[in-house]
C-alpha cells in the first residue's frame, strides 16, 4: 500500500515539474499560455482559417508529451533489489597428525651406594687419640645393598567426559512455533561465535529476529555484531533490522537496550503475538523471496566465520 502511494506522489510531482517547464517554454518562445482558454481558442481559429503556425510549436508539444510519459515510465517502473549473495571459502586446511605417538616410557634407575667397610690399616699410635675422636663424631655406618628398580609407567586409559550434544531444532521447538504462529519465517538456529542461538526468523521489510536461551548479553552482542558485519560486507543500500532477545539471561539486570529480555518462554510468546508479521503482497513477494534466500545462505555458513 505504501509503495502505491509513493508512486502516485512521485508521478504527480513529475507532471507538475513538466507542466511548469512547458509553460515557461511556450510563454518565452511563442507567447502562448497553456492554461488560458482564450489562447487555445485563438489557436483553433488560426488552424480553422488555414493560417500558418510555426512547426516548432507542434514539435514542442510532442517533445513535452514524450518527456512527461518517458519520465513517468522511468520513475514508476518496477525495481528489483540487487542482493549479492556472499561467497564463502569452503576449503579448510585440515591439519591432522599422521600418527599418535603413544609409548610407554620405562625408567630404569639403579641406585647403588658403596658399602663402607672399616679401615684395615692401623693408624700410628701417635694418632690414636685423634682417630677415636673422629670415630665418635661420625654418624653410624650403613650397609645399603644395591637396589635395582625396573618400573614401567602404568598406562591409564583416560576416557573424556562426553557431553551429549543437543539438537536446537528439537530443544527450542516451542520458540520456533512462537514465531511461525506469528507469521514469521523460520531460518534455523545457527551457532555464532560459540553462541548457540534458539531461533533466527525473518519478516517483511527486512526484519530479522535472533534469540538465545540462558546466554550472557555480552555473548549475544558479539553474535549480533558478527551478523551485522556480514550484512554490511555483502549488501548494498539495503538495511536489515536485527531484533535480538535473550530468555533467562544470567546478567539480565545489566542488559543493554538493544537486546530484549524475557524471563520465560511464555513472556516471549505474549510479546511476539502482539507484533505479528505482515505477509508480503504484490511486488514485495519477489523481494521477500530474494531476502529469504540470502538469509538462508548466511545461516548455512555463519558458523564458519
């Protein structure tokens, strides 16, 4: 409806401009006022009596009519938005180790302490007193046998704790139903910058909804900025309006104004039901199909960015 009103206003404005230009031309060149009935009656009288009229007068009328119709055609012809689909590099350099070097390290350590035997030689008699004093100060002598340990490091298989992956298609099915019931088109639940989203849905007039459950608002902001960067790099003269929300955010008290906060899924349902999507009509259907295809391409590859 708005597009038709805009076309009518543009057409009226163009016809007024052509009319003013034509009036100025005829007044200047021929002294003829196209808004005067007397001038048209005089022209009819001249034609009826066979008097000559400058050929430039008729040529000017034809040119003015052609300019008016050609301008209306150029201004009111249907325009199709040019949406450039992003091209992502699918080649990924996979670096995988050729083999896993898992070997048992064997530590062999031989601790051998020499046996300290008593001295066989007798000290001179003059040094007997000194030897007795040194023997009294020495610690007890220990006879430690040679010990050989051949220990093998035990191989303990470590089983990592595997977390059962969740399927967002089924886990967030109720959120998807909320948007589909309101007339929005569901486009998936991609993982953006390690943030698992719950829904991505689009509507007419380039509206996009993106939401998650139980994530930090800072993480949601990072995901929204990633999407905005992709749109800015791949679209020309088209602005996509991103509406982000988080359900049960841990930092809901410190949320930024650009992210809507909902305590429960029921709160989200009540909010979305009040702003349903308007289905596209007429020429907008083709534009919406192109918009939907573009968002589908972005959703398929956004996890690789």
